[in-house]
C-alpha cells in the first residue's frame, strides 16, 4: 500500500499541482485507507497516466519519460541492494527526493518545493533517505544509472521538476552534483 502511495505522489509532482495539494489535504484519510478518498485518488492517477500514454503511445516524443520521475535513482538503489531489500515504491520515494534535491542544486526548484515534497512523503510514512545499511559508494550508483533506459551513450539524464506539476528531461547534469546528492541522501 505504502509503495503504491509513492507512485501516487509522483503524479502530483510531475503533472498536477492541484492533485498534489489534494493529497496533502487528505493525508489522514490516505493513511486510514478511506475508500472514498482512495477511489478518487486511483481514478485520478489512472486518468493522468492514460493522458500521458495516449499522447506518447509509441514512446516517440519522450513524454512518457516523465513517468520515470525518481526512477533513475530508484532503479540503481534496487539493483545495488539486491532487489528485495527495498520495495519499489520505497526506492521511488527516496529517488524522488534525490531528484528534487538535484533539481534544487541546479536551480530549477527552491527549497520550499523540496520541503513540501518531503513533508508529503514523510506524512505518508514513506522513506526519503536510503537506509544507511544499504548505502554504497556514489560511483557504484552512477555506474548503475549509466545503464538506465533514459541514458544516451552513457550520459546520465534525469526527470527533474521545475515547479509542482511539471518536470522535464535534463541531460548534461554535472556528475559531481549527482555524487553530492547521493552522498547527502545516505547521511
């Protein structure tokens, strides 16, 4: 259930600031698994994903890549922790925080954005930092990220927010900022 909520939060961040606010306003109901709230949230997520897939059915425009917000970090965490130590949604939650922090380092979002995303994930009892016992050297994660489907010729590309409800694919991210982000996310 919690893992699914990470993906739900993702939709608010990447596509719909009003939906993100709706999630913030319904934290208690989500934590209580309120059926009425869940029906609305699930319907909204299905509609948002369908909108993206309809617009990029054959994955030609690159729009579908926005669905991978947080996943470049998450997939590396899953792979290097042996698939099973972290649930997918837990890895995505941590990865979304890393993506937000990286975006802040690049001047694309402010600290308030990062704090707001962290607060919602924390309120839903989702992890926002990699557990110390799973931590590996940053270069190991970066090597794994180079294998990500969004990478081009070994160049890292990330889905990063510019504001709540909007993300973009960003290439040419300085590796030292990725390293800093990874190190900060493990402390």
